[in-house]
């Protein structure tokens, strides 16, 4: 039994690793179906609070509102957010009532309080998960960074688990530059920064690159946005047809896992910008504060005393360098190049992988229908479950789809 005091029990029925939107969605859906589960699970997260990493990322980029409509959120009632926002309609942005960042945070706090989840997150960093036999029954031993251990009958991994993607030129750079002058987007925090008189090169064509560009310009920088493709606008990162049977029926009917992986790539189609963000960026371009370099990629970068010297290669030039920005001193480079998920690289899964090997397609595991690792009671949600959930697996709606599957198994296999 878990007493809800925030203390780590010796053993527990269900251990959920991660306290982000995916985890919160799972917990509310689980409690809606079986309220008695509220004393039988713990949530483990280094921050010790719900949604801390999510909120920090939004604040670091200065993101004004979500990309998902108001019907997508962690509460089981799809209309709950709109009802919560009844007196705050100005914080629902067109089109499709996209919730403002503060509105969404306040709503999630309301969800946490309504479901009595305030003290359900235990501050803990899970470093390894081992399977062992306890009186003839399979159990998990979760080893924490501070040396403590927790025994669990079932485990759900609700973690992002992505590795930052670095272009080849960035991976091969000698470490002779100041570390703050080349950063992946997840390391950038615009709060309290000033870039007056600086030129910032942002690599990537997705929404993150747009937010970073707007933030840097607001802090006094001149920005170059560079991508291997043309910048284009799209309301959502995957077509709305992926939120229902229109596309998911065909996806789930596809028996070839490699084909499913390709369908996911085609649906997401790399990075895109919303109409609102691209409109702002084009306006800043006309004002001379921003330049778009499309179908262009960095070929070499070298740090010289106070700045970067960058050469780039345009698509179709067979990699030959040209001086499109070689004559411009670059003060900072930010890589908004996304991340990749490969569960083969997850240390948490090393023991499970060894005991129960399974096919992995481009880093994504082939799980059972309930997103369970075949052979044991470990479940995976988020982007790593994309072969089963589809291209929206890492999004809020993907959290609901994953919760529907996992909750079925958790309830079916729960005594009492």
C-alpha cells in the first residue's frame, strides 16, 4: 500500500517512471476506471513534481500556447479544459482553441488536485531496472541514484527517452569553443538572456527553431534560420486524420513493421511551422532581423577567437562549399534538429532486453497490444510506442491512446 506521503515504499504494485503529461494522463485514466488503484502506485521523477520538465521547456523557449487543440489534455473528460477556461476564453487561441501555456498549466494543476495527486510523485532518479524471482513470481527491482531500491510488480516507462540529434559536422568538432556558443535546442534557455548585436545561426525547420528565432530576436539578436528543406507551414505536426480511424485504421492494418515506421516518418514529414509563427518570422525577415537559408546545410564550422566561421552546402551542389554565410561572423549556433529514440540505448532496459529479446525497428520496440514488453509486466508509452500508437505517440492525444491500451491490462491484472 502507498500512503501518499511522498515517502518511498519498500514494494508497490505499480511503479510509473516519469511525471510528464504522458504519466499524468495514464494515472487519471487508470483512476477513472479503478479508483482503488490510488493506493497501489507510485510515480518516480527526479523533479519530484508533476510536469516540471514540460513547464521548464515551455518557459525556456517562451512558448505562448500549445500546438494541440483544447480537447487534448491529461483529464479523461475531453471537455474539461474548455469548461475550466469558461472565464478565460481569451487564452484559447485560433484555430481550434489552442490553450495558452499558463492556462494549460493551471488546468493541469486543477487536474492534479481533483484527482488528489499532489503528493504522488516521489523525487527519485531511476538508474536501473532488474527482473528477479520472488517466491515464484516475477518482480522488478528499481535501483535509484541515491542507493535506495523499490520492488514493483509492474512498471510503466513514461519517459521521453530521446537522444539529441547532432549533424555529422557538429559531432566531429574539436572541443575548443566556449560550450555556450554551440548548443542543442534542449540546452537553450531564453529567460534572462541578452543577445544584443549578436548573430545567431539556428539549424532546423521545425516549430522549435521558430520559437528560438523569435526569442533570440526579442533579446536583440539577428537570426539566420537554415534548413536542408524549404520552411513550410502546417497546423499540427501530423495531419488531424491521425487522431482517428481515417488514417489509424490503415496504420493498424499494416502487418509490416518497417512499413509502419515509414508511415510515421511520412506523416510527421520533418519539422514544420504553424501559420502564426511563420507569419511572424516573415515579418521579421522584411524588417531585416532574420534571414531564411533554405535547402542549405552547414558543411563546416570552425571557432576563431570570438566567433564561428561557417561554410554551407546547398542541395544539389554535391557538397561543394560556397560562401553563402562564410563571410558572416556567427556568434552562436543553436541546433533545433530534434532527437531520435532508440530503446537499445536505454540503460533502464538493459536487463529486460537481455532476458526477453524482441524485434526492434529503427530503435522502436514491437510490443504487445497493451504496449507491454512481451514476457514481463513492463509497459512503454510515449514516442517509443509509435509503432503501435502512430505518429502522434509522443503528443497529448498519443498519451490518451496509449493510456487506453495500458489501463486495460493494468485493470484486468489487478486483484481487488
